């Protein structure tokens, strides 16, 4: 928390570190390139383009708020202040998914999409599936977006 130089008041809403939009966009592009995720929007159909833009915008906003750091092929994500005590401020490391992430989704029926997503996130973070039922939607949405990057935009290697 940063103290206001003029009033001495503490601004508890301010993020500990923030980055500019250009740097945040570079972080997103670096993450995509490091993981073989297609980010050439010129080759996307309209439906995929809309999804990609939404994911990219949320990723950039989280970076700008100081909640995301790209670490090679992984992401360090700081859980937002919107999540309950015991969760907010925690740093989650999301690693590149392996076969276990896909196998974890097999434990759920096709109509249980959110549970499949939580299982995939669980495999990427090492956290129990129940963890993701308790965090705020802002955090869950970001983590789910990272899953969608791999499921929808992973390039052919």
C-alpha cells in the first residue's frame, strides 16, 4: 500500500505495481509466442477474433493492474482484492498445460463446462478444484481465459 504524499492517507485500492499498456501488450504477446499460441488476428475468423480480443483485453488489464507477470512459459498471477480473505493477494503460478490437464477434464460430463475448466486450471496451478469455486469472478475469468488460449488458439507444432 502506498501512502499519499500530500495527505498521509493510505490508498489500499492501489495496486502495488502497475505497468503501461504497451508493456502489458508486450507481456501478452511474449506469453503467446513462448507457448506457441496463435496471435495473428489477420488469420482468425470473426468468432475466434472476438474471443481472442476479449481474452487479450482482460490479460492486458490484469497486467496493467500489476496482477500478472509472464515468467517464460508460465504466468504468475496475483489473486485480486475482490476474492475473500485467505485468497486475495496469493500468487498462483500457472504452468504450461500437459496431458494431465486434459485428462482432468475427463472426470466431468460434457455439460459440466465450468467444472472441466476448473479441473484444467487446477492441473496448471496445482491447486485443488474447490479453490476456484471460492475466488472472485474477476480472478476465475482471467484463469479461465488462459485455459481458452490453449484450447482455442494453440498453434500446430
